[in-house]
């Protein structure tokens, strides 16, 4: 067993696994992912003559003085370690095959090749830690052994047989047998060779469903209710008419006897229902398919007719019922015994979405994302490997969920940039991987969005389906643009225009609800001296510190959003000692404070990464808001994604300008998507919606397109610009990110690499240039951008050679199809 330290080398080509027969003869070595904590490399083992091994097989291998589990990753015709052949140890046995869906390893190899990443790094993204650690390898006797066939077996093998025969089920864990019989593995191997015993991995078992009391609201008129009882009925109604009793008791701070009184009056029923495991919280239960609109129906029929690999772009305006189409598209898939994978951008919106799926499919729904604990992730994995039809809802990395028998993949909000991983490697895009996976599994892929990415929009590889109208012919909310320059001219110095102030007052009067979108989290962007202009900066990064004010009376804190450096707010300017050291800008905190000052009766909930960083916080805050405990939800980017709250009538955008002026070729696209999505949260229920966008550049074409809900004109203008400059989707990009503690060295290396690349043909080189924030966490960052035509893939440079130009003090990341170029 020897480490190959592959992490420093590149595995450039995916191997075709098709010709399996020929590989058996050629491959005498195998790289194994050994299941032990802290093992970061692949290890090479020899394949004994009698064993057939495929990638993905679970193996038992010697490791130090013990036997451990491992996964066969790649077959090799040459050992790729620099040691005498006789020192390479042998695989002991194959424990299980077919543990991973066929094609799974092809997919991982494809990712490794396309993103120029060592396979082991891809495996680490794809597999949860300690996958095999808790799996039970068990040994059982075969029917043959019970027939008492007379064959010669060794004393050790005989001991194992004797032991197993004593067990009532004729099976024991490998571990147990090892403890009872000396050198048991030899005996076991012998028995398996003779067909008298077999290995298996104990499949995970579904635990018994747990029952819990659920409360259902009955149709009734509330004339004979006390005000307390009315309140409870109202909470229940707002939750869709059904809730767990424990939740209702908690939310209403009431007792079971109060509920009992409501049962007696015939307003509610309480009954035992199956509890859905692994995620607690408010769950609407027993939802049924809605009867579809003609456009939804058309989309569903097309999707249902797809039986093999095909891509669908489902372009539906906000509130057009895309999720309902997903739900009904999944239904027949599950009935056929297959599984579905649903990817969503962020965890902020999964509670609501997950609830909708659970309401339809109960405990067939599993959630998989990086915020799960190792244990939860592991359990979900094991659950997937049972092969039972299920629905996985997850973020980016869930594209690697090892669901067998995948029947459908859905990417909701496919335009969202969180599907792209910037770091660490592999810098994969879940949409790209989803396309490969759907092709390998031969199943359809649905890309859904109200604002499709330009990549998807111009792609000719899919069927286009459109939901051009909102459900119940509700109009898209009118968008009003407010020129903030004019406000200032007319003497309004508040961060809220008079129009927005009016609208906020009305929320209070009419007891309606609204959403206020701010581009930045935290209190403000920076603190500066009004006397000398000095700006407080992070000592480790080239950015200003952000002001965080936790609560009245608490210490005022400054924090760096790049490296998390923090310090107290100094009372005087460090430069000129002036006491006028103030913060500028308008983060969520600042806006919340302004709101409290100007509208003391307006109840607000802050929803940003500062207030949602504890487990379950998203759900709690959204539940509070849905229950009408606040008038206004104030927050950042997270608010734009998928929230479906029918009672929201007002959406305000404090300042659209921060979005517009990002120094990135995607700034326009991102602004259009964000503003359209956030506007789409208004007017989804019976009351009409209204959107107010404040800006200092009302004449900007993107603002005009957002106002008219005009995706087409946005696309036309933006695509023309992209085409003129060969930017995606008309060109492809590869970004080389270099960083080092030494500012001179990284600059020199960047120059050396750029010179090396400039000899090559087929691509254009932009840079080297310093990153827009040169220093982060004391590392200086430079970058080189390669641009080339998408169809005529150039002779890309030999990355191994490029890496060799980097001394160990300079790190290099190759970002393929980069999204953030800053
Ligand atoms: P989108 O995902 O396109 O923004 P949703 O799927 O969230 O839209 O649908 C918006 C709202 O309309 C949801 O509350 C949903 O329950 C409801 N809805 C969807 N389809 C129908 C339908 N066919 N009939 C009635 N209501 C529907
Ligand atoms: Zn000063
Ligand atoms: Zn910093």
C-alpha cells in the first residue's frame, strides 16, 4: 500500500469503460479509495488473478496491520507508484459490487477530465466522509454449504462454518468472525472461492415510521369561538389548514385542552399521522395534484412523453406554476419505481420547497446539502443506496447523489450562480454535470427558470417550453422606478423615497406584508472619517471593513467579509484623531435601524446571512413571517429565490445601483435576473402586488427591461454585446487564478505563464492582471483569462507544464467556465 499523492498531478483523460473484457486482462492494479479517517490519497493495490474488479466495487484491502474497506476507483495497466512491484500489496477480496449506479464512475472521470482536476478531488466532493465506515460487511453461508457437500476444507474454514452454523440466520458480521476465529479472513476467502459462503453489505433499513398527532382544520364558521380560539384557527388556516399538534401548540403558546375544546366544537380534528423523518418543522400534509392550466398541461405532456435523454428548458414567469409541473412530472417516475433528483440554488428556500414536495410525496423525499451533519449526510446516502424510488432535493453537490435508477433530473432556477463552484477544485457547474449525468442515465433533464441563463437561452440542445402567464391569470406586478437623484434634489435625505415611505405606511394600515431587498448584508459597506477621508481597511485584505452593530448597547464591531478579521470600532480616526468617524452605505442592519426610526410600529424580520447562520433559522424566520408576525421581511440575495408567499403585496428595492456596477461581464445578466426574481415575489396571492425600485441610474437599459418584464429585449441587447466580444455563450473562458504570500513572486509567475501561453494558438489571452481585490487573507492574487471559440476547442495548453512553472509558494487554480471573474 503506497500513496500515489495524485493530488499534485493531473489526470487528464477519462477512460472509456466500455471495453470491459479487455481490461480484465490488462489491468493488474487498482487504485483504491481507502476508508480511513484522514486518508487523503488513493492507494495502489495489486489485483490477484482470481478476482474481477470494476470501478465502484467495494473492496477489502490490507492497510497497515488491519483489513479495511475501500472503493475501487481506477484500474491500471501499470502501477503508478515508484516502488518495487513485489512490495505492492494485494486486494484481499471484493465485498460488494453494484453498490454505485452504473455510469457513476464514468461521470466522476468526466468531471475530473473537463475541470482538469485529479479524480480524488472529485471523489471527495461526491462522496460523504466515512461512507464505508459504518457499513457492515457480513458473511453468510450459501445454500450449497447447507447441503453438506464433501469437499476438503482447511481447519480455519471449518471453524468459520461451525461458527456460522450456530447463528440462527447463518450469518455474522465479518468483524465478529474475525474476533472469534484466528486468521479468519483466510478461511472466509476459501469458503467464498468454494461457493460455500458469500460476502454482503448489510443494506440500510428503513426505520419504522413514527406516528405523531396532526391537527386538521374543518370548514366551519367561527361565530361561537372565543377570541383565543379564533386566533388558533387563524394560525392553522395560514399554515394551509394542517399542522403537527406540537407545532401548533408551540406557535400559539396554547394547551391541548384548548385544542380539545375546538375538537368538541367541531372546528378541528386531531389524528395520528406518520412523522416524516430527518427534518422537523411545519409540514403541510396530504396535498393533492392541482388541476393544471393549459400551459402547464402542455409542458407536462411534453415532459411525460420523454423516455430517454432529452433536455427541456422550462421558461415560466415568476408564479407561473413551474413547481407544480415538477411535482406532476415526478409522480409517474416514482410510480415506475425510479428516482428523481431536484437541484435548487440555496438552502434558504429549501424549507418551503421541501415542504411542498413532502406534502405530495411524504417520506420519499430526502434533503441533501452541505449544511447536513456528516451523520445526516451518511444516512441519506445509505437511504439512496437501498434503490427504493425516492426524490432527492439538494444543492450543487447533490448532482453526485448516487441514486440508482434515476428517471429525471430537475434544476430549478437554473440561471443561479450558486450552481457553480469557484473553489476548491473541481470548479464544476452543476448544470454541466447534470447534462452529462442525464445523458449517462439516459433520462430527461429539466432546466427551469423565469430568467434563463443566456447559455441555456441560446443552446439548441433542448426543447423549449414556456409558461408565459401567472396562475389564475394574475398579472405580473407593476414595477415603479424611483429616481433617487430627484429625491435628493427635492430635499429627501432618507434612504427611502417618498413613494416607498408611503407604501410602507400602507402596509401597516392595511395589515399587509412586504419584502425589502438590499444588495448587501451587514450594517454598511465601510467606515470612513468625515474630516480626512481615511477609510478603515482590513490589515490582511485590500477591502474596507464592514460595520456590524449587533444590538443597542453592544460593542460596535468592524469585520472583514473576506477573511473574517474583526476589530472594535475606534472612537477616533486613527489618522487625524477626528471623532467624526462614521459608516456609509446601507446594509440590512442600517436599513433595519432606519425603518425602526421612521416607522416605529412596523414589525420587521431581518433575513440575511447574519441572521440565518444557525441551523433551522431560515425556516423559523420564514415561518414567523408566514404567520404574520411581521410586516416586512428585510434581506439580501436569499429573498430573491423561490419564496412563494401569497400575502406579499409590496416589494421594495433600496438601491439597484450596487448590482449594476459590478466589474464583471455578467453584471447586467445578474442584475436583470436578481431584480426580476425579487419583483416576482409580489402579488402571488389574491391581492395585487406592487414593486418599487430605487436607483440613481433610472435610464439604464436593464432597469427598463425589468420594468417591462421584458426578458426578450434584455436578451437581445445583452447577447449582441457578448457576441461582439466573444464572451459566453459565444465563447468559452478558462481562468487561471494565482495567489501567493509574496506579491512580487506571484506577479512574476503570472507573467511567465502568460508568456508561455502566448506561443500557443487557438485562444486569446487577457492579462495577467491583478484580481479586482488584490489581497485576500494576506495572499496576493493575479489572474489570466483564456478566451476561445466553443466549437473549435483549441489545442489547450498542457496544464502539467503550466503547473510546473509555478513554484510551491504560488498556488494555481484552473477555473473552467468561470462565473466570478473578480
Ligand atoms: P413558480 O415556481 O413558477 O414561481 P409556483 O409553482 O410556486 O410558481 O406556483 C405559484 C403558486 O401557484 C403556488 O402557490 C402554487 O401552489 C400555485 N399553483 C401552481 N399551479 C397551480 C394550478 N394549476 N392551480 C392552482 N394553483 C396553482
Ligand atoms: Zn481622519
Ligand atoms: Zn480581511
